[in-house]
C-alpha cells in the first residue's frame, strides 16, 4: 500500500507547487475513516482510494482531483458527511466527492431501463465537472484490475458494463490508454478462451517478427536523423480485444489481419510531422487510400495524428502514426492531458469548453435531455455516438461536420440543425444531386435542399446513423401522430357535443382538464382520437349534469373470406332513425346481422393507418384512412362515422391496397427500375396508369399491395433513392 510521503512525491514530480498540507490531511483523514474495512481481496479498503489516486497522478492531474480520489468513498462507505468534507477541504473538493458519491450509488448493472436512467444521471453529474468523470474512470480501472477477487456472476456483469459504457466513454474522452486496458480486462473476464487464444497468437507473432520490427525501427530512425528530424520511433502491437473486435467486424481469420503491428513516430512539432510524411512517402511506396490527416481535422475526442501505410523494408506493409509530443500525450490521456487542471487555478475550468472537443460533445449530449428524450432514447443516442468511427464532411460555407461512419445526408442535415433535418427533401454531394440515403465519405461537401412544411418520414428513423437524427425523427413522428389524433379527436368531440345539444369551446374544455387527467387540450383531444377516452366522458367533464344512455355490444371477430383482418371496433357511435345513440360493432351474427366491409377506392388503407368506417345502410362499411380527402363528403353525416381499429394476427401475411404517384424521368429502363424496387420488397403491383406531363417526365399512378404502413414507407423511401425518380408520394383519394 502506498505510503503518505509516496503520494506527495508522486504529485510533486509534475507539480512542484503541490498543496502538501491538503494531500497529507486527505491521506490521514481517509485512512482513519475507512479504519478496518476490507475489500473482497482481503486487502485494507483504504488501499483502493490510494490506487485510484495513483492512477490519476500518472495523468498528472491537479491537487483537488487527487485529494477527491483519496476521499471518494468516505461519504458513501463511512460516517463522514459532505459538511465535514467541505469544512476540512473546501467546497470545491466537497462537491467533487459528493458527485462521486452519487455516481457510486448508481447500479448501472441493473435492468436495462434502470441502467438507462442511471447512465443519464452519470453524464449529468460529470457534465458539471469533468474531474468527476476522471476519478470515476480511474475508480473503475482499479476495480477491473482486482475483479478476479469477485464472484463469477458479479465479474461478468461488471465486465459487461465496463465494455458497454465505461471503456467507450473513456475513448470518447480521448483517453485511449485507459480504454485499451479497460477493454482488455473486460475481454479477459467475459471471453477467457478467446482472450487466451488471441494473446498466445500475438505473443508467437511478436517473437517471430522481433527482428523485422527492430530492422524497420532502425532504418526509419536512421533515415529521419539523416534529414535532421529528431524523432522517437516505436513499434507497437494491437491489443487482444482490438484484434478480436476487428476479426468479428470483418468476419476474417487471425491470419488475414494485416495491421497487427504498426509504428509510432513522435516528433517535436507539427511541422516535423509533415516532414516525416514527406521522407516516408519519398523513400517507400504508399498504399493507396491509407492516408489520413487528423491534424488538420482532429477527431471529436481531440485526437491528432497523421496516419499512412507504406510498403517498407522486406516488402512489409508498414502502418505509421506520426504526431508531436503534445499530440501523443492527448492521444494517450485525452481530456486529462489538457493543461486546465494541472496548474491548480480555478479559472482553468472555464477554459475547458473551448479547449476540449470531448467536453463539448459531453455537454451537447447532455443537452439532449432538455429535448425530452426518455432515458432509453438517451442511452441509445449516446451509444450510437460512442461506438462509431467518424467521417468528416463540410457544408458549402466550409463548416466541418463530424459524423459516424456510414452516415447519410439525413444525418448531416440533423447535425447542422434539427429544423434542417425535419425539412430536408434532397441533397447535393460535391455539387451533384444524390439520394438522401447515400453513404457519406471523408471530405464530402454536402448541401441540403429543404422544403417548408415538410415532415420527416417515420421510416427514416431506422435508416439514420446518429442518435440526434434518430431522436429528432422519432420526436417529429410523435408530434405528427399526436396532431393527427388531436384533429380526429376534435371532430369526434365536436359531434358528441352537437348530439348532446351542448356548446363546445376550448375554454370550457380547458377548465375540465383536471377531471379528464390530461395536461393540455391537445392531449385530451388526442386521447379521444386514439380511442383511449370516450367522447361522452369529455361532455360529462364539461357538463357534469349531462346523462347519456349507452349499451355495449361485444365485438366478435370475423375470419371468413372477404373479411380482411378488421376485427374489432371501439366507440362506434351513430344514430338510428328515431332512436338514441348506441354503440354498435362489426359482427357476423350479432343483433345487426352481417356487415360487409370493403376498402375505399382510390388508395385503400393499410395496417398502421388511423382508419374510420363509413356506414352505408344496406351496403355495409367502407374503410378510409383518416387522411383521405374523400371523407369530406361525409362531414354533414356524423351518424355514418364509425371509429374502427386494426387487429391483425402476426401469423397472417395478407396484402392491403395502397396507391402511390411517381414523377419519373422519361428514359429507357425507368419503369423497370421502379418495378424492381417494388418487387424486391415483396410487394405486388396491381395496376399502373401513365400520364405524360412533359417531354422529360412521366407521371405513374401505381396501385400496389403491401403488408402494412412500415412496408409501404420503406418502398417509398427506396424509390426516392433511385435516380430515375424525381418525386414519389402516397395517394389517398
């Protein structure tokens, strides 16, 4: 266990002006507070906070962070209080220890929903002061180093959580050295056989290639020295987890990996980085497509280096990373390498936002909470941001946008601004028109075309790569659906008030909201539109004296041919001549006999649509999607409206009619391309009508049969991505 003077010496090595009094007081206070407490290993518990502090001294962090590390378990595991810590060590350290105490109470290995909520709290806490995160990561690293003392089931849960959250979070903060160790320790406990196999293969490979590596190091160093460049050349080997992840991602064998070994060249300054590249590219042949400049365009975790691959001595492929000393420090320690917490000045914290892209990302991520994302959506967004490599694209005015690899112009649009994403209708990549689903590449210049009043299709949610885009699309979809239900609910409620002979105003409904347990008028109307609330309940909430007689007929399913899976009905309110309002239902042997059901012409309806039925006495029920303009013909006949819903068995694979209108370029093969898209998605073409609208364009109205609304939207989205298609939209009436 580290002695008191050793702790002070470790800090003074990089900070001669360290606050020795505070460090000594923290050591003695924590030792007394933890007393005879033991860890699972049998070691004194006090050894753990000392090891955490030692990890942070390796990162050369400020005195307050080291003191907080020594004290980080005192409030949680001893009789110490926040007030006592504040009094002895100051409010700054007290706040850090209190933040760590709250994080310690988070059980991130609990069920997924609770894990999401706790992860949200974690990022909220560390967004206040990044030093909380640094101590937390060091705490997790020491716990992982001693994980073998824990029970097997607990080891697996903690290792999985480390691999799932803490290791990628360390990487996102630029702390690659810590990420590598966390990943390998977790990998060792989660997949011991795979770890042992890969580690053994790496050891054998290193023994075989030792001479080659030494030769390349020497030849490269000699060449740079001859050119007057002071450089440290070092061979490096991939970590077992990194090797395993690449084998899994690319589905290749160990023998097929070509980049297990690489070389790092560390020089004095940025100019020398590019001089090294010039020397290397002059002496050896470059492997095309393997040059990346992260100095001019740093990664979002502040990583900077120039990467290249050449065919070096002995025809060996040699991967090189070239960076300065400062870049090397940031590459290993990330946000902890910034000078802002090393000088002990309180003003340093204020410079963090401008100095560190990592911390800017953290604050942007936490800002999503203000947009109303659920904990699960927040965790989904953050994981998307944590786990993807990046590409760098530009707006037409030169603004740099960093996106996950595989991102599309849709992701780009949402990265620029949510309103741009919601209204996006087209894109230009490097000056040429391109589908919105095109995969972006490094260096692309992207221009987004927008249309006022446009709303993002729900199908986009499953096609984008960024959490910001996904959550924005999901939110826009929810808002659109809520507005649609509210509009339907308003119609239903208005008719209910008319039948009751009562006046309907929003002011009266607003005063009745507490009785309806709804926060807003829109929510109340949407609840009626969704069938969650009966319109008569709204009337009675506004006019408590109102009485309505109702009788209920239980819906009965219909399965014979000619019936299409519309099996249940709710709130089917209409008037019989000379009678009171009744609830009726579709049934095949009920009191009203068989009611034939058919789809409306000119577009039909598909599962997923909000639908209504129009009753025609003696003929049956015609089903319309709620957005059909044909419904306006029945506005003056409220007694014919039936509110119905879908009830489709998952095992059934029926197709339902829909109509789409396509504006296509008039060129050979256009129809074939469109038909292929529809056929590839297992939809059926029932009818096609052509209409020339100009010499260059043709309008096609196509009746197709699809499984449901998602199936239809997927087809429309893929049609829009074809170059021969100028416009495609669904038709209802």
